[in-house]
DNA sequence: TCAGCGTACTGGTACGGTCCAGTACGTACC
DNA sequence: GGTACGTACTGGACCGTACCAGTACGCTGA
């Protein structure tokens, strides 16, 4: 490796990027990172500059330091899944379940006032309303009703809607959702829902109402009804300090 | 203020505590913190030591720096309420609802195998099983069944159990929960639950199963059944990066 | 074979210094 | 009155030095 020369990007930031790549691509969790003094010599920077870069990666959770022992690549911290924005497909894959989808209905309609408000679009603007049943592990898991603003996603209705809408939004529209607001509640299955989900009427459902945004722009408003016997949310809670 | 002398606690840590108190108690959000050079002179430490302390508070989110302008007390970042560990009382207060509690039953029993496992205690160890109805805004909101390990909380059953158990744990046992694992699911109300919650049988309930820890020790295992017409979870989701 | 000690490694603390780059304010000139 | 420039403040980058404190390993002696 060559020494770091002064440039528009500070040395400690360039070193941080080098160490990130090293940790991620070459070393892997648990492996030792070269010591501060070795890095200082190798890159011809001061030990303080190395400590600045390493410190930043420690704060990020990528590295961890042990006094007197060394610096190591940290095991990836578990992101609390409960606040993780994922499509149904991604969620089930993570739970180790094979995914299946049946499109029940797909219609273009003018947006109602409520839908318009939730999607931040004009009333009567055209939206795609998509009903699907989602299966996991070969059995019905959920029903979804997604509403998509066609002004922002022109031609969406002509695509294959049996797969992951998130993948579709990402690949064809560069609008993969990165943030969402979600409300969780409970309902009981009516006759139609019960039939589609292969349960009895009156069985409990977990209901998720979610509005998803890509770069601040609303791209999806979806309600999902999950069989409560097959789906639950695990979350870690922490107390507020002060 | 007096200079910082060498001692068992590093200077940068003591300065960090001083600055935390200063920011929290005296200055408040938006206020300017004395400059690095002023702090270095006042506490008779090097500017690098000041930068170390300030840098830590910047990483914590308490302070923010603006190049060329100064260091300021940051506005408190919103903690996503969905992952916030709070008692029923705290939760309802935050939602602006007056709280009421009716103790339905309180009995000391030997712990079953399942309860013992969840609370990390021996089977047959004595536990307090506490049933309560929780009201919010003058109407039934939830039913709770809490299980408390009396080995860790001796005499708990003799206390007033109509108030906040979290407050009680904090004040009398120094065991205020600081972390919890929670599972959210849905059920339908049976006849007893329906009567206690003033709803019809078969109505949907949001169910929370929570094990709470104080400093790593399990102190509470509680299941709560909430009326789904009155309670829902709001949560912000973000996409995982990578 | 085990324990203790010494050595060599590691990260942590602290300092003083210099220079760079951004921000804000005051003053002078047009 | 507005603009531009200079000055004085601010944080940021980087260096080299010295010493402290923790960890691990090897060697020696009992």
C-alpha cells in the first residue's frame, strides 16, 4: 500500500474507507485488523490519524477495540427487525419461508380523497389498486391491498405483479422504498378474508397499514392482513434514559 | 471551574460529564457551548482533550459542531416510540389519557416450567401472579397478567399493586426495567375478556407478551390484551443499507 | 508441570504545536 | 445603503512525543 498524500479528502477519511473495505472484503468478523502503529507506518500517517479513522469505524459498529489486545472486525449487529422496512418477500425469506403470490385483482382507478392524502397526490389522480394473496411455506399467510400512484410510476399496471413490488420499484423506477410509516392493529377475519386465508371467519388478524416513501416521495400505500396464528412481531425494547 | 487533575477517571471522561450537565441543565437545545479553546483554558487541559470529550458527545447526539461557527446543544432526537420500553401508565400518559387500574387478582404461586424459563428462575420458585384491568380515559383499555419473581422482589405482593409496577420496582427494589423482549400478536376476545373490556365476544385484541429485564436480570413476564379498537402501534421503518 | 516474571506487543491518555478552512462582524468605500 | 475586504473568531486536520495500562507469550525455577 502506498502512503496517503494530502488531497481534497482528509487522510483520516480515506483511511476509513480503506479500512472499511479491508474489514468487509478481506477480513470478516472476528479477524484482527493491523495495529495502529503498523497502519501508521504502512500509510505514512501519524498514529493519531489512524486512531481517528479507526475510532470512526468503532462508532459505526464495524470495528471493536480491546485494550492491550488489538482491533477486530465486529460481528454484524442485529438490526431490530421490527423497525426494518422490508417487502413481504424479503420478510418471509428472512424467516426461511418459500414465497408464493396470487394476484387477486389489479385495477386502475382515480384516487379517493383518503388515498390521495396518504400518498400525497391529487384527488382523482390515477392509482393502481392491487389485491394479492401472499403465501409462505405453501400456505396462505396474508392478504394485501396496495395502492400505487401511477403519476410517479407510469405503466406499473403493465408489469408482472406476482413478484416483489419493491424489487420492481427499485429496478424499473429507481424508487425502491427506503422509509415507511406503519400502524399495527388487529381485526377479525370476515367471510371473504377467512376464505382467502384458509381460516375460519372470526379468526384474529394482525393488520399493517403502511405508507412507503422513496427519497421522500410516497410510492405505496398498502394494507396487509396477516393470519395471527402464523405471524407475530418480535421486538426489543429499551428504556429511555434521563 | 477548577482545572481537571489527573485521577482514576480520565480527564476527557470527566469533561464529558461536565459538558453533559452543562448542556442539559444550563444551556438547552440550540445554545452555544463555550469554544474548544475556551474550555481548554478554563479546565487547564489540552485542546485535543477537549475535542475528545466534545467528539464523544457529538457521537451521542447531545452536541453538534459547525465548522467555523461553534458547538451547540442538539435538539433531542425522537426515539421511535414503538421500541420504547414504557409501563402502561407511562404509555397512556404520553397518549394524553388518564389512567385507572383495577386489581382483579394477586396470588403467590410456584412458577411453572414455562414461566420459570421466561424469567430465568427455578421451577416452583415463588412468583406473584397479578391480574389487572387497565383503563385509559375512563374506559377499559387492556387486561394484564404479570408474573413477578419473588426471589428477586421479596415482599412485592404486600405492596399497593394498583399503581405503576415499574415505579414500584424502581423505587422499592432498584429494579426498574431497562430492556425487554416483546412479541406482538392478535387474538379474539373470549367471553371473560370481552366482559372485562366492555366489548363483544369475538372482538379483536392486540396481544403483547413481554419479558422485562433490569440490569440483565428478568423481573417481569407480562401478557397484555388490548382492545384493538382503541390501541394501535405507530412505527417508523427504515430500509437496511447495503 | 505449574506458576511467576519479564518482555513485547497492544490500545489509551495527554500534551503542545502548526496550519487549514469556515463563519461572522465591523469598517471603509462607492 | 450596499458591497467588499480584513480581522478575529470558530472547528478541522495532522503531526510527533511521552507515558500509562492491558494482554499474551515465552522462559525459568521450584
